[in-house]
C-alpha cells in the first residue's frame, strides 16, 4: 500500500507507509517488535496529531503486505503468525532468524 504522507501545506513527503513501517521495525532491531500504533502515530504530520487512530487499518494492511513478502513478521503473544488469518492484538517485527518451527 503506497500511502504518502503530506506536510501541513499538503506537499507529498517521500516516505510511504510501507517504508515507514519497515524503517521502524529495522530501527527497533532483531528480536524486538513495534506496536502498530507507533507506526500510525509516526505517519502523522505532527507527533501530537490526534487522528492517528484513523490510520490503524492502513498500518495493518501494510503489515500484512510486508509479511507476505517476507520483509516483516506479525507476532501474537511473542510468536510469528500467519498474516492471512490473525485476529486481535499484534505487533510487527523482523522475521525470526533460522528455520521456522
């Protein structure tokens, strides 16, 4: 999903939501995860922007897309889950290293 952020004047910024989520996950590092709300809040024009809740569905769609491509994993209760069928609270992180169990 190639959503672009805009500054206060409506000019497009270069980082897509996909790139933002991936950057946040990489910055967090291996073995650690981000909360989807972190990406939603970071995608706003200003950190205090109150409309981040409206971007949660877009963050979820991006996380699923990135997980299907193998760039991130979606975690529930600390374990990777199938990006197609998970429900509820989740976190986003780098894929686990080594063979899948």
